C-alpha cells in the first residue's frame, strides 16, 4: 500500500475516533422506528438541570431522574410531578449542549414525552411548554407548536426556532388535579414531527 493511501486511512480512522470520543456534538438521532425523529441534545459534556419550583408555590412539584430526559434513549424518562400548578410556575428540566455547540435558528426545539393517564382537568399536552436559551440567557418560547403522537405512543411537541440556542428547557405547568407524573423521554435539539 502506498504512503498516500495509508495517510488517508489514518486520517479517516483518526477523525472517526475523535468524533466518537467527543460524543457526536449532540446530534444523535433517536427515533426507534417512530414516525418522527429527535436529534438528542446529548453528547460530550452536555448537562441537565432541574427546578422543581417549590419555592414559587408549586406545592408537591418535583423532578426526578432528570438526566434521563437527555440521554439519547427513548426507553428511559425523567419523572415530573406537578399536581396543582399555575401557568409558568411548574417544575422544569433544562438540557444544555456541550460547551461550544450552538444550534442555528430554524431547528425544531422539541420534547418527546408520555402524559399521565389521569392528567387532571386541563389537557395533558397543554401543560408542557418549551423554551430555548443561549449561554444561560432566555432566547424564546414556543407559541405555535407542532404536535403529534409518535407510532410508539410518545407525544411530540416542538416549535421552529427563530434564534440560535444551546439549551432547551421544558416546563410542566398550568395543571389541575394531575395526580400522576409526566414522563419526559427526550429533549431534542432538532426534530422532525410525526406525520
């Protein structure tokens, strides 16, 4: 084998290994045969934070296993309890991409979740809202949502962004008598809604 081909193979192998070591930059497609696709915000040094908003009067509100909301696996989920919360006062989960990754405007910030069977007096899907952030600063929230149900039964909700972002936050609020938890299966940095 001549030296030019050997260098080409070495470069290709090095790039492939580097890409796998860096975690893919948060572009792992999670679909599992679903009608839509979710580019998980996971990868590298991404991180997830929670806010149960108990101090803001969200009594009984809690978030557990928040890391599972952005782990690239639709079979795992964070659990969010919001038995009685007012609009914009519920518990939230924010998934932030690894440092240096910024998603461009025009991508669909989304979430795949499983609403509770007994979702309370308001429609369960209405309770989940989405917002984007850049370097910790609020960018925008969804107002015109794309919604649907995946072939695997998960609920899809997202919006087309108009500003760049590096974090997506979901909140469960405006609930009434919702005794069961929401399962937040995956927060997406880009997504294709189910058809």
